[in-house]
């Protein structure tokens, strides 16, 4: 355990799995009291139990980030339980069913944009609302190298949503830094989570594919992207405002 986030209350949306879970555990190891949010109580509780087993402090709130009433309640519950909100990491999102643009159905388009873009907007709206009148804070949004930095066939909806996250992050950063709310984004490439696996692909097959297609020659480790998120959220990055930091093994270099 370290103390970089001692006396901080941190909220992680999408905290039941993947980058969100790993971020929540890392924040707790560095002293934060962590609230994890998502739609599945079971997976959120698994994250909380993992944090507590390591000596950390955490709680779970079931919330759908596309529902404004849920998000408003999430922030209120976090503050009521723990006395404040100092760091927010917005990880919740979905890849959706891949399809070329002309083959995308309206339901997929709506679902992907709601989860990846509207959810980040609603989360920021209420995180900022608390932080700007309570001494400020730091927000890190999880975007993607697919979107503002790179395009990928069949991922048009995902790319549009994540590019929107990047643009929204920079806009909000300019609007609220004078209030002490520092906002940035991280844009990962392929990370060692199920989302980086193609349908039916095994981790061994993914490794072989990335060895020949990604400049670094391997999938990114969760620790590598999470270390970036924690740095952006920390005082060490205090002069970094409105940045979208790409962590993708050279894919967009």
C-alpha cells in the first residue's frame, strides 16, 4: 500500500471488470477509498472483495451510466457514504456488434453511443457538479485509440463514440479548470482484456496476430494502462489539462 491517493475518495464507473476493476484495485492500493459502479451487482462485489482482501477500502453502487437519475444518485451516494469525491475514472463502455457503416442497425448505433459517449457525458456532468463547488478534483475518461487517433473497419459506431469522448474531454477541461476540476483522457490500444479478442479468438491467436500487426509486437498489460490513468489522476500530472494520452504500443505513432 502507498499513499499517493490517501484521503481521496475515488469513483470508477465500469468497475466490475477489465480496466475499471484493475483501476479500482490500483487506486485502493495507493490509499484511496474507492466506489465502483456498474450494472452488475455480482461483478462489482467481486471487485470490492478483491480490494478488501488486499487491505483496501471500497464499496459498490449499482448504476446505469446512461440513466441520469442513476448517475445523480451515484454521486450523491458516494458523497454521503464517504464524505466527498476527489477522483473519477469513467471506464464504462461497450464495443458493440462490429458491422460496416452501411450495415449498422439503429439499435447497435444507439447502444454503443449511449454506453460510450452519453454515459461519459452524464458521469462528468454530475462529477463536475460536485467537484467544482467542493474544492476541485481530477477526472480521467477512458477513450480509445480507435476514434480520434485511428479508424478500424466495422467499428464505426465505437470509433464515433470514442472520438466524441476525446472531444468532450478537451471541451470540459477548458470549461472547468478554472474551478479546480482537471480533466483528461487516456486512449488505450489493445489491452489484455476480453474486448481485445476477436470473436472466437484465443489469447494465443491474439498474441500471434498482434506480433505481426502492432509495432510493439504484443498486447498491452492492464498495469500499463492503469499506471497511466493513475498518473493523470494524481498531483504529479497537475499541469496536464485536456490531454488525450494514447497508450497503444505504437499503433498510431
